C-alpha cells in the first residue's frame, strides 16, 4: 500500500498531480474489489463465519472520501466496513485475519467483520447496530471541537440507518453546536431487502438535514472523481462552518450479507449497474481516455493488488486462532 | 376563612424555607397572583394564589426555615365562598402504609466500623454534607484536575441541574465543559461515548436512569463492548450518572431500579453508593476510571446529610463493599438507599437481641464477593435488600455467590427483600407496600433467624 497513500499521507490530496490521484484511486478501489471477492470466497470455504457484508460496487465512496481526509480526521461507519479500512491505509493482512478470527487480526480475533478499529489510522469502527455509529461519529466531531484541533469526523451510514431516530438527534446537536462532521449517506438503495421507496417517505436522502439547517448534496457515488470533488468541498464546510450531508447514490452488487440471496431485486437490475455504471470500469476508461495510464501500467497495478490480496488471504488462513486465555482479556482496562 | 398551606413543590419535598412574602395583611389577593417565594434544597419557587380574598394574617414570617409541607402559612378572609377544603388525610386502606418516606432518615446512623477504605488520618475533621453536594464537589474537583473531564446532560448548566447536583459548575467551568443537551438521551449518550473513544472523559447525567433506557443501546453496545471488540485497542472512559430507583409518588415509568440490568453487563463497572462520603469518593474514582462506569444515585437521599472527611483528595476503591455495622447473627446486604433501611432494621433487631451485620455493597460490578462471603461465614444467615425487582436481581446474584462459596456455612435459606413484582403504583399506600421497608427487612431477618 506504499504508493497509493502517498498523495493523501502528505495531506496534499488537493494539490497532488491529477494522474497520481486518479491512479491512487484506481489502485485503492481495485484493492477493495479484489479483497472483498476473496473474502466472499473464504466465507464460502467456511473460513469466515457469521455476518460478512461486502462493499463491492460501493468502492468509489470510501476511496473518494478518503482522498479529502488529512491525518487526524476520523472515520466511522457501520458493519460494511472492510472498504473503509482499506481506503484508510490499514494493512489488508490484519483485516483479513480478523475476518478469519485469528489472533493476528486487527481486533485480535474478538471483533470479526463488523468490529474493527484502528486508532492509528483514525478508523473508529466497525459498529453493528444500525445508526449507532452516527451518534458516535457526532461525538468524534464533538471531541474535535472540544480540543480545537481542526479535525473532521467522516461519519458514514446507509439508507437504512437514515431512518433511525438517533440520526436526527445527532443532526440536531451537530448543527446546534456546529460540530465538524461530514455525514456520508451511502444510498445503495436497499436496507437489507427493503428498497428506499418502500422505507422512506422522502427518498431524496440529502434533504434529511434540512429541518436542522444542515446542507446536503447528492453525489454520483459510482464516480470517484465526483465523490472526491464533493468531499473536498464538504470537508472544508465541516472544518469551518459545521456539519454537512453528502448522499452518495450507489449500488451494492452482492447481497446485504453473505447469507442474503437478494431475491428482492432482479438479476437484470444488478447486471445493468455492473455493466454500465461500475466505478472501477468508469475510472479505468477515464484513465485511458486522458492518457494517464495504458493497458500495461493498469495491468501492473492489477497484478500487484492480486498479489497483496493473495498474501493477505494466505496470512489469514494460516495465522493461529487466539489463545483460549484471550477470552478474558480486554474486558476492562486496569484502573 | 381559608388557610394557605405550605405547598409541596416536588415529589420528594417535605419542608422548605419561606424565603419571601409578596403580600401582607390587608392585601387583596387574586387567583394566580405570586404571593410568596419558597426555597427547597433544589430550587427557589414562586407560589401562586389559588383562592381569592383579603389577607387576614401571615402565619409564618418570611425567612422561616424548615417549614413542613401543609403547615398553614397565611389566612385569607374568603370571598364569594371560594375556599379550599381542609387537607384531609388520605383514608388509609388496610393494611396501613408504613411510613413511605425515607424512614432511614429519621434513624440516627448507627456507629459504623469502617472496613476496606483508605485510612483517614488521625485528626481529620469531618464536615456535614448532603449527598447532592458531595457529588457536586466530586465533579468539580475532577474537572479542576483534568481538562478532559466535562459534564453533559439535560438541564445541567443554566438550570443548575434538575436535582441541583451540578449547582455552580457552569459558573466555574463555563459552557464548554458544562453542556446543556436537548432531550435526546439516545443521541447524547452515543455522542459522549464517541467523544470518550478519543480520550475525552465525559460525565453524562441522566435526569433519571428511567430515561437512560432510551440510551441503553449506546451504554451497552458502544460503551461497554468496544474495548473488547477492538482487542483492547479502544477505550471508553465515561461516567453515566443520575438518580436511580424509586422516587416518591411518581408512578411506574419514573420509579425503577436498574442495578441488576447494568450489573449483568461485562465491560461496565456499576457503582451505587449510600452516604455522602462514599458518593464523593466513588464518583471521583469513577471519573478517573479508564472504563465506562454506571453510577447509580438516589433521589431520596440527595438531601440527606452525612459526615465527609475533609482530606485533599478523597478517592475510594471501586469494587469494595463496606461493613457498615458488625454483627454475629445474620448478614444483611444492601446498596444505595436500602442501606439506610438495613441500618434502621439492624437497630430494631438489636433491641430484640439479634445482632445484624450490614454489608453496604457500594459497587455492584465487580461485586465484592469476598466481603459478603466472609460475613456470611461468620453469621451463617443472609438477607439481601434491593429496590429492584426480585427475579434475576442483585439479591439473586448475592444468594448464588453465597450458595456457591459458603453453602456449608448457611444455617437457614437466605431471604430476599425487594420491590414487589409489579410496576410501581402511584397511590401512597400501594407504593409503600411495593418497595422494601424497614419492617420487611426486620421480618425477613427474624425468619432467617427462626424468630
């Protein structure tokens, strides 16, 4: 993950050369795609258990948003969290090893797919209760304001969470206290099996902050360039003025979780998005059209990503399970 | 003639100070007119006239302290026959209610031998202080000590606390650190937990723990579990505090003891002190603790005064019970307000030749099983007292620990005194029947002693 993080690690996302930025994005999105495909495979092999929610189709959001972040900013999301972690620059090995429940996992095997954290990378989870992360993320923003550190909380939620009451409790406090929070609604159009139309009286979700005076914007979440541009503006707003909402129109290709047969939508609907709106294909075409990369250099990225993911999978497959004594550790911190 | 009576201005008010009269003899009073100001330990309130008429006499002069509720404070010459009926005592249904209100407050605190606490240096002076003020001092001291500590909750700042526990904190620490929230328990509990993830140390006041049910998901799923779920990477140093248990005459939704609920959750520490010294020392410890702490207070003892040692930094260990009274015949365990009842019961029992040992649990998680077991090994008999419901309760847990660790020492089956298995009723007599009482504890104690 060395090159892909260069531009943003320097906090220079806005000024790095355009082709570096886009190549970074391409590589990061591809990493998530390949990682998730491999996770799905390991799940099928019984190596990953429980719930496993894949991010395939939504890669442009985590990656484009991350390009607007600077060190110190925080990220928090719900349980579809692998993509955000990889975009934040967390080692795929420790993420995959968490999925397989091994002691080398980032949560030492105690969290699993839905509960991963990296204080070092500003990633605050990884939360399993729909909507709870929105209050928590608002608290990250509160902390930034309390400490006057200029950091921004990137608080993600889905189109399902947006109907939870505590989201609005949080919106109210965020605007009341002008907290630096960018709320990112990843509208993949289905809350598990219930479409937005069937669950929401107002389907334009970017409007959901209006009665709190929080501005909102709808963004093509399948276009990483659009996401990145919206993110840069939103982050600036959050740092200087207060909370803002970005509604990312996106689509998940897989079921809600690995165990979801996705009978609530047609195969044609999924194929339509995959073939016409895929975020990675879209960026690839752009890179080639603008002459920023040729077939060979993209192939090189492909190969490297595949190698990294294969190594992560091998690591996760062979790393030992936690010692039984670990059952009782990490409940309390010694006072 | 119509008497104007000293009004009760809150569910728990028993007396107050008649701070100011706005009327004098000979004045004509109309309905709704503000006639007086009354101070309770929580607030200064204005009193409006209900009846109309000419003031015949002021019966209680302004500045009078400790005026009991329902004392006639002024007399009106009635006009147009508008007069209040005299305050009839509610006809008591059988069985007659036991004194509903804090019988323990009347009993002098029996001399207690202090176990487990840090040594109070010889020559230390003590000051009389209410539990309310002890809690306030604990927060103020910790806020002075650590700029990361802040207080948030409903009415904690400008209003000075719904129960005045946060009085004067806004004035000292400003609105950055004493924060009025909207009525948004779920949201601000989550917000505070998120802030704690970053290393801030929030104190979240719930106006009562009844309202914390709205926030329970954040307390348990976010605050309690995140450290474990992250393999030890994350922390959540936060205190959730506020009054818990039954107040007085506020009905089922405002009268519940959550001790057992929080006490069952790994990742939380749960503290429920009785007296002012413990309230102060344990709240300071809770604020310093790197783990989430649920700190259960009790509205009915906020105004009760106790001795608090005047030492620089009074911090008590979480996880240690306290033997408040030694005895050889039976052990009574209790926490929070019920400790007062247990002590009063022990006094009565002593008069009948039964020496009860009263163990104040103080911390419910981790439970100080060692002190409980040592006591039962000595006395061989056990009564548990709690304001929560019996099933799956604190008493049930204490009994299980005793059965497991001191089975052979028991001379009688333990008994549990707890809230009756009903939602809290409103009627005074029914409420008194529902909650634990000194009488119930005495009866249970005699039963386990075969007396």
